[in-house]
């Protein structure tokens, strides 16, 4: 079920039917090499969430485009909101989802740059009791589970990737082949790390990703195919479906979270 397609009268029924679970597709708008559209992450997140909700009932919230993507600001088409806005905006959206009756929200993350943001965000939710009871979960659905990961290792034609690579390009060839420009792909060398921060072993800086991948392309997408993309897409969807079912049966996390809030408040009665 799509949030935007429900009438107000049908909304309470939808909340009940999906056992109060809402999916929030979360991605980013950024350059994906020279051959993929800037909306690749968002299109994938939205498609995976929608397909998962067809297999296991849930309401899918409109896509949240505003991910952490400062490293792509030099490239046209990128949308990078300030860090001072990202977390409050995400929390406000989730509070509104909860206010409408959902006590479980699963963020379906389609952008690798959001992973660290979401880890931090989830922990900040312990700072104070929310206005409406809810638990927030997140998944990096593109991190394949053991079986599909082994199968992908056998299928793939390249062993280096991370952005606009064989995996992402295959997914887009499956979902939106009309937006993929295989003829515009740059040289193989362009997708390799420049290793300009290799002199800092085990260290990270704010410029590390851009320094190593100045064209925002990491990998070799030449071997991408729609057939590989179909396999990857189905693997991502099945992972989310299993996670949705685990969330629906979860009776522990909410109690632990609200017991935590109670104990914090007991310190300052």
C-alpha cells in the first residue's frame, strides 16, 4: 500500500492491515558515474520497498530523498541538505508517521553514505522520549545475505565496486533500462581508486571518498546485465520481507526502549 494513494477514510484500516508497520525508502540524489541517473539510489530504495510491501503488507511512505551526500556537491544534480537539517528532518518525518498510527518504522536504506548517518540517528533517538510510542529500524538491503552473496560472487564479472558499479548498474538495467547509458561509461581506470589518501593507513578524513573517487564512480560496470539485476533485486526484496516479518513479531525492542526512557526519567523525577 502506498501512503499517497490511500484516502483519509481508508487510512485506519490500512494501518491495522499492515500491523502498524510503515516502510520509509531512504536514499540520495547524487552523481552515479557518467552512465546512471542521479536518482539511482532513490529509485532502487523505492522499488525495493514497494515490492516488499506487495509480499508482506505495509504502508510505504513517499521516498525520502535527502540523504548524506556532501561528497557529491561538486557535481550537477546533487541535492545535499545541510547537516543541521538532516537529522531533525528525518526525526520529524518519523514522528509524523507514528502520529498517524504506525508504531514500527523500517527505514529501507539505498545509499551507502547513509549507513553511518542512520547508525548515529538511531542512537540519538534515546536522547528523549518521543511524543508518540514508536520503534525505528533500519536496513541496508543491498548488503546481501550469505546465500545470495555467494551466488553473486559467482555471477559477477568484476571484483571491485562500491558506486555505479556492476551491482548498481545491473539493478538499474533491470528496473529502468531506459535510463542507463552503457555507451557513456568511462574507462575502466576511471572506476579505480586513486588512493590519494593511502599515506594515512587506517585513517579517515572528510575528503577521503572524493580524493579516491573524484568522478564519483567506483567499480567496473561493463559486465552489468538486466538478468543479474533481476537476481539482485529479488534478493534485496526477499531480505526486506524477512526483516518485516521479524519486526512484526518483535515484542521485545519496544519494551526495552521504553524501560530505558523510564529509567532515565527516574534519575530526574
